[in-house]
C-alpha cells in the first residue's frame, strides 16, 4: 500500500510517500507560493468597492444612506490561497494518474484543508484515507509521521 501525504499551508506544500505505518517518510516534492506572504495591499492598490443603500429610511434626511465595503471573502489573499490549493490538487492528480500512490492523506490548517478538499477532483477525493487539521508544514518528517492516522494503511476489503 503506497500512501502519499500532502502537508500544506497557504504558502508551501510538502509531499511525502510511505509504504507502511511504521516506515519512514520519503520526500516526494515541494511546492511554494511566494505570493502567499504578500499583504492585500500588494495585490491591488485601492480599497474594496463601496455599496450604498438605495434610498434613505422614511423620515431620514436626504443623503444619509448607509454604505459599506464589499471585501469579505473576495479578499486577494484568499483568492491566492485558492489558486495555490488548485496547484497542489493538480500536482496530486498528476501523480495519481501516474500510479505513484494508492491512498492520500491531507494535513493542513483547517481553513486551508477545506480549500484543498474543494480543489481535488472527485476521483482523487475518493482515495483520501485521512485528514489532519493541523499546521505541520514546518515540521520534520518524523513529526509528520506521528500524525498519520493509524487506519490509513488498512487494506479495504471489497464487498
């Protein structure tokens, strides 16, 4: 049973391969995103657009309409994280098509783990053997191995 372990955050992804639970992890590659360290202001130069309510409340003075920013989930950093998650997913899908592994384990901070999950195609999502919602990308291989779920190497019996 060959397992690919993806340990990632918004700026870096490390790939490891393992043959069995107590075996050593073997480095299988690294992806980095230098733009992940930029601030929102570095992606664009102006503030988010403003939205004004259409008409003042009855009895309110003219020109006293409420307004608010439209930033929210369209922030440039979040968009960059989504793009990086897609790059990771493409790399994983390519390796899967080349039969480099049989199962997949994802390790990432909870917010980025969700982005990774969304970016993976259904064929790869079907072989995910475990997910760990922790930031382990800066840990050494033995620390990463300690977080591998115990049943990730269990052979699935066909029904």
